[in-house]
């Protein structure tokens, strides 16, 4: 069949490789000079970056204030634990719901916009929430933040595991990440994800073939906010605290840098690569110089200038070249054998 | 009964009147042409008729229903489809994906988040058939931005047809096409004629007059003449105006 559609199996080699590398991390981390906590942080940021890229890469919606939803998740888990006695799973789901609710309100104000107006509005809303986090002392603890956020044990029926050690918490975070990863992989290839990508390419045409563009953009924002909140709740448990810092423009900028450097615009895997590169650069460059962000910023500028498709883009270009070379060799060989025959 | 009826449409942008008292009736299966000089309001007229702009006054009826001021997606869902003068495709997507996204059966599953669209084989079969119909067989998996200009024009119509419309609006479909491309387009439009109502804005008079059942001439935002191509050739205004060169 000449028109066989491209299908996307649930489990693919890159997915297995990613999970295998992450799952084996506790075995080799220390021998390369890393430590368990950094792996926890990397996986959480990967989750956040994937959630963000649902908007930026797949939906073409430049959300530059996305730290807000990560932050709502972080504060929500603390408040749910301390005021409502939430445990692990219910606390995380509650945090995701809170972030989704906040995202739903914000998205209602911005989903008819695009491009630079969209970006500016997301920044404005992000700043509003950062300000609320600083000023609303009675709830957020102001600049002191929320302290003593626990890592409640994981309970499955009769069994229970403590997550207080960084290693056990890492396994838990990785399991949640794997679920989110498979879910998002499915989502971006589902009809909904493909419509979202069509809207990114041409909003007007999508409307004229009958799609409710606004509702698709709105729902993408809500989903992205929910997953960002989920990542935020893990982050607060990892840090045992939540500070206004998580909502800052800084954090919102970091996730954009991760997505772009990794190549989220051209590849599903971009945010995964980008988050790892970012946190590792922070730790490795940070060991040499306080000004690591300066060097990282220069790297970011170089990527945007010379390689806007990011690391994943370099990889894809290399594979294309190799494929083209192989095809050319194949044709050459066929031509030779034809002449000889 | 007319399939489509626009009654006394008015539209102004600021103090500039772009449509004044425009009325248009299209019967089932009719092929209607719209001609007029540049800036006469033809494209604005299309935009009002297909829901992109709301008319200031007047009414648009389709299939017995008042569709005045409905959003483009609502107009599209009632069975009106259009192509664009400035090409408007999903550039990253392959030709077949452009069509697949526009199919009603995919649109109705648009909220499904967990199944793989690629496994929806019947949609891809349907899209492949449609691509064949507009002359793009063999180009299914070419990204639409890599298609030639003429192929992109054909895909524009393919995407519009994918929605299975009762009525199709084509905005300057021959723009930028050479003689060969225009000839191929004529074949395509002829094959569509009578299967659905078609309205074409066109500069190419020979193209339009050889295909259309009736033609409306728009100038200064008004319909200044209307009739069959034969009758219009006799119209003194049409003969006098720069549109006249039809005898050539």
C-alpha cells in the first residue's frame, strides 16, 4: 500500500533507551561524580519540560510563565499535606488538579491569542502568581516559603515503602515519569495531538475545516498545567519545601531553555535531552564557577543562532545525512550491477 | 430552492465601504463565478460568506438555515468549505496528513487522546482516494511545503474537499498556475461540477466563462452585473470595462 499511514507504537527504542539509562543511573551515578539527588531533580525537570513542550513544541503556544503551574503544584502539595492531611498519591493528584484549575482560568483569558501576545500574557500571569506567592503570607508563608513538606510513604494495598531516602524517592519519581512519558507519547500522536499540531501550523485553516481552535488550545494548556503541577509536587517533596522561587520568571525561563536546547521544536525527546543537559551543566559548570549561568546563557544564544533545532535537531540531521548517503550508495551499486548485467 | 442565499450584505472597515448591498443566490449543483477588478471586494465577500467576517447588515442562508455571523468552524460543519487565495496548508504535514486532519471522521474523534491516529486506516484510505482525485497520487508522503506550487494549489482544494462539503468556495484557484496547471485545474473543477455547488473567484476570464453557469461581476463592493456567460458577454458595462477583453 503506497499510502500506509505512519503508526506510533506505544513502546519504541528511544523510549526504552531513555528509561534504561535512567533506571540504571543509581548504579553508575557515583562513579561519574554525580549523586542521587541530582538524578531526582533531572527526572522531575524532564517531566516539567515535557509538559511545557506540549504547548511550545506541539501546540506552538509560547508559554513563558510556566513556572507558575509548577509552583502551584509545589505549594499545593505542601498545603494539602499540612492542612488536609493528604498522603502521597492523593496529594500529588490534588496538586495536579490545583495546577489544572489555575491553568484553566489563565487559559480562558489567553487562548484566543497567539505569538508574542500569547507569550506576554503568559509572562504577566506568571508574574502575578509569583507575586501572590510572596505576598500571601498566611497561605504561602511569604518569602520563607512552606517548610517541612514530607515524602509520605507509598502504599499499595498491604505493602508500603518509605520514600525518605533519595534513592527510594528516585525510583518513585522515575515510575511517575515513565507513566507521564508514555502518556504524552500517546497523546501527541493521538487525533487530539495531531489536531493540536495542525493548529500550530495554521490556526485559520484548522478553524475552516471545522475545529474549535480555542477549545483545543485551552485544553492543551490545562493538560500541560496539570502535568507541570504534578512535576512541581514531586519537586516540593524532593526539596522538602516550596519557595516563591519556583514560580519566578527564572524558573519559567529555565524550562524554555531546556526545551529549546534539547530540540523540543523538532523532537518529542528534545525536552528530555535538554533537561538533562541543563541540570548537568548547572552542576558541572557550577563546580568551577559561580557564573555558570553566564556560560550556559552563551551556549543558549549559540544554539538559537546556529542550531535553532537544538540537540535533537543535530541528531536528526546526522541521521538524514547517513540515510541519504546509504541510499546514494545503494543506487550507485544498483546502477553498477545493471551495467554489468 | 436555493442552496445558498446571501441577502443584501453590507460590510465596512472603518469608513471604507467594502460590500454594499450584495446579494447572491447559488442553486444545488450550480457553478457560480465571481469576477471583478482587484480590490473590488471579492475576497471580502468570500470572507463574509464563509464566516471569517461578520456582515454589518444582511443575511446569509444556507440549506434553509440562517448562518449569518457564525464562526468559521460552525459554517464549515454545516457543509461549506473553502480554499484560500494565499495558500493555507499545514506545511509540516505530508499531503496525506493535510487531508486526514480535514476529514469529518477524524474531526469527530478529535478529542480522543489515547489512540494512535495512524491506526485509523480507513481515514488514510479515504484521504488517499481524495489525493488521487485532485491529481496528487504518489505524493502522499511528501511534506506539503516540499510540493510544487501547482501541487500545493491542488492540495488546497483537496483539503477543502476532505470536509465533504455541500458547497465549495475557491478563491482564485488559478493564481500563479501556468497553462498546463490551469488546464489540469479545469479538469478537476469539471469533475466536481454538479456534485456540489461551487463558487469561484477568478481573474482568468476564459477559465471562468468556460466553466460557470452564472457569473456575478463585483465592482466597488457592489454586484454590477449578473448572468450566464453568454448574456454577460453582451452586457455593455462588461464590454466597456477593463474586464471586457473576453472576445479575445
